[in-house]
C-alpha cells in the first residue's frame, strides 16, 4: 500500500484521507481475499474524481 500511495502522489494524485476504508483494502489485499478487479474498483473509489 505504501508503494501504491507513493506512485499515486508522484503522478499528481492525492488520495483521500486515511480511514477505515484504506485499512480494509490493505488487509483484504494482504489476505488475498479480493482479486485484481475488486482491488482496482475499491482503490478508484478512494481516489478523488479526475477532471
């Protein structure tokens, strides 16, 4: 997750504030309980809308 956040920030995308949704996403990825598509969908919901 740390690498993901660094990548986003280096590319001009500032994620929403840390919260329970980020923790749940991190734990689900670590446990391999969600697939790539679900990870992508949830990550997109945690990012600001692009113009």
